[in-house]
C-alpha cells in the first residue's frame, strides 16, 4: 500500500529551500564535518556503567562553543549496548543544580526502574537501577523525563541511544560493526542565535511544540560519514522535541526498512521515503555498492502546503524537482572501498510476529488528547513554567493521580484520537502492535512491535497491548504525547499494572 500524506505537510529542512523566517548565521556555513559517533559502552557484563549528567560546551560547528547538557560527554550521551537475558546496571550521577529523571524509552522493565518523573534524581545524588533485559533485539533510547522540563532537557542534550542484541538477530546477515557499517543517527532540529547558542522557551512554544530551524545529526550540521562500499545500516532516531520528518535520499535510491521501535520486522520492506514521528526509531539498510555518495534528506513535514494531499513518492518527486535550490543533505554517506564491505543479501525472513486472537483481547480503552482541555488553567506546572492546559480524557498530568489501572498479562485494545492536529503517542513499559493508524490500514513498515503510534483528529488509531511487568502507584507507567512541549503542558497520564 503506498504511503499517503494527508494529515499535515512537509518541507525540506534548511532556510535556503523554503524561504522561512530563519536566516542561517555565517558560522553555520562552514565546511562539512565528520559524523560524530557517540562512544559505545558495553553493559552486557553486568558491571555498573557510570553515567554523569552534566553541563558541557559542544561545537555544533567548528570554532563555536555552545552551552549544552550531556551524559558523560558535552552533548547527548554514549550509546549503551546491552543484551537479552542480561542484567544492565546503571549508575546515574546528577551534577546539575536541578533534578533530572532519565527514562529508558522502549524498555520492558518494571515501573520502579522505568525512569518516569517520580524517579527524579536530586542535585548531587545518584540513581542506580538494575534493569533485567528480557525483550528482543531493538534500538531504544534514554532521555530526560523530568516533570515539566522534559522538552528543555532533551533540547539541550540529555538523550542517548541504547542498543539491545539477541541470539536471533546475531544470526541474521545484517551489518553490525558499530560506527562503521552500523551507524547511530540521532536526528534533531535546533534553533541557534547569532552566537551559536541554543534558543529554547517552553513558554513561547506554539501549539505544535518547539520547532527548531536547523537539522543536526548526532550534534553536527550536515556531517559526512565515511562508510564501506556495501550495505550500511542506519539506526535512525527521531530525537526531535516536536518535528515530524520525512526521510529520503537525494538521488531517490531505494532502501530497506528492517526494524521499527520494538525490533525487527518480519521481513525487510523496500522504500524510497518514510515518515518518522518524534521519539520513533527506524532501522534501515542502504546499499552503497555503486560507490556513489548518498545524501540523506530530512524534510520538515509541517510547513508544506496544508491543502496538499497524495502519495508520498509523488509529492516528493514534485517537491524535489521544483524550481528551488537542491536540498542540503542532513547526512552524506561517502563510500570508501578500502573498508571491509558487507555484501550478503538481506534475509528474506527476520522476526516472527504473532498477533493476539480477537478472543484474547479482554478490554478496550479510549483516550482523547485535547489541545485546550484545561481551558487555560488546570494543574500547576513545574519550576515556574506556569499552568498545564493540555489534557488526555479531560485530565492534565498530576503526579498524585492514577488515571488507569491495568492487569498484568492481559491483552487490551487502546483507541487513541486527538481533538486537534496530529500527535505521536507513547506508552511506557511495553511494545504494542498497531491495528489501524488514523483510521487507515497499517502499512507493512509499521507492522512490527512499536511503542509509538501517530494519531490525529480524523479518526481513531488503535493498538493492541499487553503489559508483562508491574507498575505500582508509587512508580506508575506513563502514556503521553511525545511532542515534548505537549507532555510538559500536561498531555500525559499515569497507569498502574497489578
């Protein structure tokens, strides 16, 4: 089924493409830099991984020092590698002068180690969770989930990637050399002032959240990665606060999507473009055996003509062939024949995905996301950010209120919809299967295990979900919009699993 775009619009990232109000400062036009590769730390041995939450100075472009936040580094955090059926021991140390909670996004762990807002680490204090990794191989991530300040913390750098391996994925002929033919690609958009400092304000964010104006990849603007002249695996993470991206290549080459949020698909899906919502992960394999550089484009989906509808590939052809400067790639892959290349064919079959029978689904819950459910009032905000006004089922996020109670091990159907616009909806502590998205059948590339689903005001999105771990009233799970400014304004609820 062809991907259609009918909820919102998109535009290519970069001011030169679309004539937006942003004018790139001179420092943003320097020569391309190499793709930064976050340090890989191995957590499979069970030895504690020390993770220091700290301030930093990061050069998004050479010669410009930008105040940032990071974990063990000046911006973002290391890539944590772990393995199914192992214990991951983490030792967070908060050196900031404010509290921070750190959520393991996509992990199947109990609420007491999930890293929700109840688990805020006070200044100078430590949090030492032990995570039993029981889920299949997947690309997950970790990021601040601090009540009322998630958007600002993530924007300034408190996020990192987490990779889970398992025996089944090891046996598949897929690229797996980290930093060589298996690349972490954290896509974000940021706004900079004339000095190269980050510009962010929750108070001044519009109804779509805080939308940056410059795409960065692993903290760099338009970097270049030297890769083998063969198959290359990109672990794409939409780490943006609010942007929906359309990902494609400048030469319109095909690629294969092999995994989504919760792990491998049942088989590779051939694509030329795909949408990514905030918080979503997609693993793709692109073949560079022809030796030609491949420019990855990250297109902003929200600024195209609102009346434009149609099949995504047709819209892209029209857009990219229009009378405007060629888009600047967000990332350029440059093949190097001196590097050992992965040339094996992609496997025809990967994960086995078994959906529950209708008779196994014991309950249906409805969730309505409301943009002004609090009518300008509601629950008090956090750290001076003002009142929360965005709701789910009429309730703003309140850490003293449990909104739903779920039984462990039971399949449920969740129907989610919005009263205005599109939203990425995330559920903690699980992976789920999408039954329909915005009233439409699920495309093949979304038929794997997920923890993100997109919904809008046209029709219901539906998922089937089961929770296999406990979450108590003291340490509940969250469900929320993953536009971080919506979350910080109250579009989040709490639930227990008993």
